[in-house]
C-alpha cells in the first residue's frame, strides 16, 4: 500500500516534470523528431564528405552534448562511429552513467576528472588539454570539469559497432532522479528499497531529487574534491560515515556516491587492490610527430603504443599544417578516416575511384569530415594561418597512409618507364615531372592554398591540374 502511494506520488511529479521538461531537461531528439526532413534533402555535391548534422542530445544550464552522426544518412551504409562534442561549464558534473558505446575522449580544452569503474575499482584520472582516454562500453563513468573558471571542451569518438539501436548512443544513468531518470527508477520501490536497505519513503525522497538534467553544476574543485574524499574513504573500506557525509554535502550527492561505492564494493573481491593496473591517460601533444618538415607535421597513434585504443579498434591522428601548406594526395588502405578541425581553416579535396572530384570543401573550426577507405584525398591550409585537425580512423593496426605524390611516394617509386607509358609521354619527360617535386608528404603550396575561408569558398579548385 505504502509502495503504491509512493509510486503515485512519483508518477505525479514525473508528469509535472514531463510538462516542464523542455525548459530544463534533457532533450532527446530521437529519430522521429524534427530534423528527419533533412535526411531527405540532397547533400550538396561539394559537401558530401562533411558531416553537418550536429544533433543536440543533451542541453542543461551546465553544459551540452552534440553528436555528429556518422555518414549513414549520406551513403546509406552504417557508419562505424559518431563524433561527439561535450561542453561543460566551470564546476559542472556529467552524472554517472554507462553507455552502449565505447568513448574515446580527447580533451580539446580545459581540465577534467574522469572517474570510471575498471575491474571493480573506481579509477579517477585528471586530464588536461591534449589528453586522450578510452571509456569502454558498459563501464560506469562520470566527468567533472575541474578547471577553475574554465569551460571544458571534449571531443569523442562514439563507437557504433556495439550499440543497441538507431540512436547514436544510449546512456544508462546510475545517478539521477526525475531528470535524468536513474535506471534504478525502473525497479519496483520494494525491490529497490530492499536492494539499498533503506525505507520506501527514504527511497522516494532519494529518487526524486535530481531534476537538473544529465549535466549539473556541482562543487567540484581540483584540490580536496568530494570525489577524492570518497576515494580515500572507500579504501579504508569502513562503514560509510553517513552523518558526516550528509553534513558536508547535499543528500543527493551523498546518495549517489554511496551508490557508486556500493556497486564498486560489491563487485570488488580483491581488497589489496593496489596492483590492479589502470590504463593511463595519453597526451597527444607531448608525442613526437611521425613526420615533420618545415611545412608541418603528422602523427598517428595506434593500439600498439596505447593499448586502450584496441578496445574500440581505432587509431587517433593529429596533423598540423603551417599556413599555405598541403598534406599531399594520399589514401588510407585499411581505414575510414574521420577528422575534426581544431584550429584554423583549410580545404579538403577528395577524389572518386574513377578520377572525378568527389568533394572540394573549405572547412573551419569544429567542422567534421570523413574520407572512405582507398579514396585519394589531400588537405590544404589556408594562407592566413595554420590548419590543425585531429581525428579517428577505424584501424587499430598500422594503417600506413599511402603517399601518392612526392619523394618516396607511389608516383616516384613506381617504374619510370612503365609510368611514362601509362601517361603516354616520353620517359625523359616523365622523369622530369617525377623529379620536379623533391619534398615529401607535406608541401608548400601557396598556389593551391585558399586565401580566405569565407564559407562556400572554392579555394582549391584552381590547382586541380597544376600540381604534377
Ligand atoms: C540494513 O540496515 C540495518 C539498519 O538500518 C542494519 O541493521 C542491517 O544490518 C542492514 N542490512 C544489510 C544486509 O546491510
Ligand atoms: C566547495 O567545496 C570547498 C571544499 O570542500 C568548500 O570550501 C566550499 O565552501 C564549497 N563551496 C560551495 C559553494 O559549496
Ligand atoms: C589481488 O590481486 C593481486 C594482483 O592482481 C593478486 O596477486 C592477489 O592474489 C589478489 N588477491 C585476492 C585475494 O584475490
Ligand atoms: C578489432 O580488430 C581485429 C582485427 O582487425 C578483430 O580481430 C577484432 O575482433 C576487432 N575487435 C573489435 C572489438 O571489433
Ligand atoms: C564517377 O563516380 C561517381 C561516384 O560513383 C559518379 O557519381 C560519377 O558520375 C562518376 N563519373 C564518371 C565520369 O564516370
Ligand atoms: C628541392 O630542390 C630545391 C632546388 O631545386 C632546393 O632548394 C630544396 O632545398 C630541395 N628540397 C629538398 C627537401 O630537398
């Protein structure tokens, strides 16, 4: 009887919340929602490999999550990943949850603490700009913005190969209440009260507090954080000091910490725990480039150097082109590539197998592009500044991009006589062309570089037949 009354109460509050939901809560724009129409639209020729639909999946006062869904809607083939952008205001917390997708998180700007449960232990990592970390599907994690007065900006790949349905990903909130709904709300009150060993009124109170959505403002500071206190206490493995906890933090905060601890402890049989190996954070900006010359640098990171990347089976790369430089024509023999522009602007050219232009597009900060396996492509920095982009490829093993032009490339390494015959020119003539470019990989290309990157610029078109 008690249970059903609580249930009714919860239902009533839920209804109220649902009515006011759009003002404050999580917006879950599902497939049936508004922007369906866009799918029908013809993707313009010059933008075919740009991923433009940034779908807002979470928005609260304290932050938002936008997802660029992979290319399924453009080419009708399931995309191996989506790209997520997480923005969090200073002193905010992304509530504990697990997902049906592995996240590879890159800190674009700011400082974060990520806590997740790995081998039945709570592991907390502090991350700063340039850091990379992998949260496997199904692991419960939280993200806190601990940069004082700083916004936190994260970019992540959201693996699409293990997820459950048509949504880009599905969150299962551990901590929550009315918004987001904790997965615990789905159990009967009696079940849950018994499981937590609290009374049903206590449970009703406990499960109806959180109304602020998946990202909330919270007192998270770098030093002496509530999370670290939690960590310390957990290791003593004593009974929870509930009265102390309630006096220092809100009931709600205490409650989910307690939950997290319970989950952690109940699965943890190894009390020593010190020897459990946690994967480390990897800083991409501290790594030496694989290739570098005076026009720029590139690097790729595979799971042989950072084993967590083997979980989603992806690799990560970073390219830095100086103003006016070109990352020459190349292709990926074993991978689909996704790129996100971090700094500056430039143009991207992609070519179809039949030798026609697939895309010539100018891109700027935050734009997302993709390149199919085998398709030749190149990137060119605008003349007025560097062009830095970062991204993911679907190969965890060495996907050595095949360089098509320049010193040591396919073009210069292939048999000269055969190449001359192929182009139908005298060998000497081919040889002269072959030797004309003595640079490699990244070239100076003032002639090709777009001057100004106002949208719709046709930047690179002028050099279509100029280079070779
Ligand atoms: C449940 O809580 C009561 C006190 O509220 C305690 O005496 C009892 O040992 C607890 N049971 C379990 C299984 O934790
Ligand atoms: C946040 O936590 C710190 C340290 O625990 C404390 O000194 C401060 O008063 C707290 N601020 C708020 C607004 O609760
Ligand atoms: C705890 O883990 C360590 C290292 O993994 C192992 O050597 C030890 O036997 C474990 N202890 C128990 C009680 O499982
Ligand atoms: C990762 O790739 C390897 C080889 O390509 C494959 O054997 C393995 O099943 C893949 N793992 C996942 C989780 O997709
Ligand atoms: C080349 O291939 C593309 C994509 O398959 C196609 O749209 C285009 O019509 C082809 N062009 C020629 C000249 O065959
Ligand atoms: C390429 O050749 C030019 C002159 O022909 C020379 O100035 C330049 O240093 C060479 N570059 C490289 C990378 O060898």
